[in-house]
């Protein structure tokens, strides 16, 4: 079982097991630049360079699906060929920072209105992936984002978690059974 020590301001703390290191990263107490070492060798490196911890500091995975369709090829989210604006619903859950930077970015993309806390409607000629890619730059590692392109029946997200992503993908890529009314 791997353990690490952490150096902060010339003082050494630990050793800590992997579960504790993951918790520290989740809490923001362990950052990519935090100095860590295995107790047996004592060579400190930034946490982002430790092979067993580096994944904690990579950008969150993102996904895009088209409503009602099966799997789509990667990168398939071009803007409307007619140049017509798409209508988006953007929902965010910000835990690690101010909502101001995200809202300012949304307003730069096109006409937008906050319909409730952390939810906006937006009109833009950009693709759903382009909108998401701009907005995730304003998010922290604990924040989540969901962008729906209502015009083109597309959905994309960032950092929802494996179980939620699986359930959303299952619901949005299958044709629902309709009961007779």
C-alpha cells in the first residue's frame, strides 16, 4: 500500500495513505504543486508529477450526446450550417468559486438570461461543444456543468461523475416507449 509524506513550508507531514491523499485533493488541500514523497525515498516532487497522484489534477472528462440517437463520432458538433442561432440551456453547480466569471463568459457568448440560480438560457451561433469548452475554463475541479442545445437536440456535460453520466447517456440516446393515452 502506497503512502506519502507532504512538505509544507519546510515541515513534513504524514505519512498518509492513498485514500487520505485523494480526500486532501478533493478538499483542495493537496494541489498539483504540493510537494509529496514516499517515506522510503524522501525525494519530494510536485503531486502532479507523482505517477500515482497525477490523475487527481487532470481536467475532468466531458461528453456530448445527441438526443434520441445512438453513439456519435467524436468531434461531431458543428455549428448550424445556416448560421441560425441555437438556443441553449446551461446549468452549473459551482462549489469551488464565484459564479461571476462563469456568468460573464455566458454573456460574452450571446444574449443570455439567468432563469434561476446557476441556470441560464442563451442564444448563440456556436456549437454546443464550443460553448461547453469556453465555460469549463471558468470552472473549478469540483464544479459541474450541463449544456443543452435545444435547437439541435444535443447535450454535453462536464464532471457529472461516472454513474450520472452513464444514466444520462442511457436516457438521452434511446427512444422512450410511449404508452397509449
